[in-house]
């Protein structure tokens, strides 16, 4: 019997490509995208006045530290600007503000079934939790969002000091929810090997496809797991019959 549902955040509950224009077939075209949620490394590099390869060479090594709470967005950007001799308060503040606003904007483009699905889970007394790999600029956006009150527990990698697919973050969440792995449904788009990790932990792992199916370079169907084409499919799986 399912007693709890744990969700991933990005490309599961929300998408970073909401209302995006001209979604490319692969990541090489990300710099051509426009939209209120679009502010990735290509856009940051442009605002910093640094060529993309140089920016990437500085940004990518901070990935792990930014994900587990060792480096903030502000620290990473300040370091990149100073390393490339282009630091200015104007550059710095524009990048920080634009990045944070883009993260908040993601919550304005929810799948139309998302809130009804979450409401139904709560009405059925189902425990609902979140496990998300996230950066400092995403923590506040998540905690201040309209989705956050739905979570009985929220495990954010930046706060936990551990990220998916490490089994520890799943163990902590399950213990806090006071449910057994077999009583828990884990739903995610499949990034960070999260579905494999959740399954290995004993949970029922399912792939959310309602967002990634619309983004060509994310659209990877994981055949080993049940597929959910819309948020309401979550309810069908748990309560049908």
C-alpha cells in the first residue's frame, strides 16, 4: 500500500523551459532560447562579457560544491568575474538578479494538472515529500513557492550536504516520513540517476514525462520504469481499482 509520494522538483513538478521560445534539438542551441525561465550559463556568460567556453571552464568545476551547499551563486559568480578581470558591481548584480528571477519564474508555468493532483493527494491523506538537487539560488525560490506548503518534508541537496543519487538523501527522507521504502512512490524525470537510486532503495520509481517529452534534448524514455504522461496519472496509479 502506497502511503507516501516523493517528488523530484525540476522537470517533474516544475520546468525550467516554461513558455520558452525556439527550444533546440540539442543543448548546443541553448544560447538561442528566450523566455522568462531561461537564464543558464550561456546567458550569464553574455551578461558577464565572457566568451562561453571561458565561462564554462570556470562554472562547471563549481557544480558539486554549489549543489551540496559549499558554494553560493554569489561566491561562484564573483570568483568567475574576478578571475577574468571583468568584475563590476553592475555585472555582478545583473547576473545574480536575473538568475534568481528566472528560478522564481519557473513556478508560474505549472502543468495545469499539477495543483489538482497535489490537492487530491493531500485530500487522500497521502504524505507528500520533495527531494531535489538544487543550488543556493533555488532554495529560496522553492521555499517561497506556491508548491512548498504541499510538502510534509523537503530534502534539498544544498541544505542536506548530499545529493541524488546518493542513497543517504533517500534514507533521510524516508526516515523523516516514517514510511518503509515499499510504501513509497518516487516520481522524477530521471536525471541524476534518481530513478535507479530510488528503485535500489526499495521504492516504486516512476518516470514523469509531462515536461521532458516537450524538450527534445531531455526526452529520454527510461524503459525500465513505468511512464507517467500527465500528473493525473499519479492518482490513477495509486488509487485506480
